């Protein structure tokens, strides 16, 4: 048996059941769900770094959506924050790479 200890999408237990796989799964308690979402975000980001694709970005987006819901926020909140940061500090459109800053 392979040990995972990770958050999976909602239909995974049913898929495993239909494939007649032996598995152990449980629903995360309120106190652990947020922690598992954060670990899942790191997992998905690593997968994107290994294989950049829209497919991997969709997984990141799904985790972000769950995190926002858990935090009582929405994508509209993220968009508003993005606009504010863009107005204050700019975006990444000009592709600047900062090499160094001389200390005073």
C-alpha cells in the first residue's frame, strides 16, 4: 500500500471505489483542512514548476479557490488586491530583473 497523507479532489474516493481499490480516506476536520490546503498549494506549484502548463495552473486555481472560501474571501477580493498592488508597485509587463541594490 502506498501512503499519501494529502488532500485529494472530491471524486477521488469514488473513483478508487469504482476501481475496486483498497484505500483509507477520511474527511479533514475543520482544524486540519486549511493546513492540508496550504500543503496542496505547494504540491501543485511544484508540479507547475516541473511541467508548466494550463493544466497545472488549473490545479493551482482550484486550490486557491478552496483557500479563499476557507478564508471567507473571494476571487473578487484577489482581483481588487491585484489592482491595488499594480497601481502602487506596477505589474510584471516590462519584465524587469533586479540584479542588486547598493546599500547606503
